[in-house]
């Protein structure tokens, strides 16, 4: 078995980053966070990567913070606590702001920070037996770092319930509140993730990145003159891009666009 904490594989434009601590249910500590951050940065910089899949080895996606890590945190100074929190905040932001679409592949338990990783991804596919739980308040803690992503994914009312009650909820409930986009039978999880990945790599890379920026820019804003102006400018810029020109030309020529991978 590899001693790497996060495995990296690139297959036909889809980079899969796999949490690799199955014996500890892929619990998070400073080493996992650092290694996952590095792998994610590498995937974003790799021109051959078009979509990023966040997966996990074994029976659980992530049990949240490692117990030994939590014991060490209890002795951190205020400065050490801020620095440590900042590292996980950076990871979540990188995952959420990645110009390349991200997919969470979720099986088994996703707890605490593990739920945050799911929420920070653009898309999430969970197996039927997956479950989710935010246990922070049971320990006198709060789900602060993951809260922006939870609230964006689930809405404030559903996020508030999960954060306050610490109740366990299943994959179907996660899909109903928007945390998960599709639920698959355990044996069909990889196929469901692959279907999303195939759809994503058919999109223009620049258009995918611009679409993510557009959602972030427009979300929560009134449809006023400023928003209308920004969206008009966004489409004008994209129309004038080489990617758009080549994509439209390929469409009318009934040919695949230059960025499209051969389909299996």
C-alpha cells in the first residue's frame, strides 16, 4: 500500500485526488491538509487536467479531524490556532475557486471537515450508504471554516439545522437540501462520477472557468443595472475569445471542438 496520504492520477483529463488513510477513515490532520493542498495546486496548474475528482480510499470519505490532531490543537497558542485554521481555509478556497470543475465522490461517512470538502466542490455524487454529520458543537466547537460552503450549498436554514443538532443525515437528505447532486448505488458510484466528468470535459476550459466566476459574481446580487452591465460584458468578452470562435466554427462544421477529448 502506498504511504502517500493523497494519491494523484490523471485519466483522459480527469485528475483524481484520493485521500489515502483508509484505516483512519481518511481523517484530516495537518499532513493530509498540506498534501491535499499541494495535489490540488498541481492539478490546477496541469494543462492536461480538465476536471478534478476528490475521492477517498476505503469505506469512508472522511471522518473529519484526526483525534490525535485534535489533542495537539488543544495545546496550540492563539497564533498557532490561527495559522492552522488558515491552512484548512486555504484548501477549501482552492477547491471552491478552482478554475477547473471539481467533483466530490462520496462513500460512507463524511463528518465535520469532510462535509466541508464535499460542499466546496462544484458537484457531489454520493453512494446510497453515504451519510453526513456535523459534530462540532458536541465538542464545544463550531463549523466555522466550512460554514460559507455549507451555506452556499444547502442554504442557511438547512445548514443551521445540521450545525446545531449534529444529527446524522443520509445521502437522499443531502441531495434534497442541495449538498449532493446525485445518489448512486454503491456499485455504480464510479460510473455516476464518470458521467459528470465526461460532460464537463466537453465544455470549453475557458468557458467553464468563466462560468464559475460568473456564478460567484452574480450570486446574491439584485438584477440591477450593474449586474446587467457585468453580464453583458462577460458574454461580450467570451464571444470574442479564440475558444468561442473555434467552438462555434466546429459546431457549424459538424466537427468536435479542438478541446474535446475523443469519446470512448
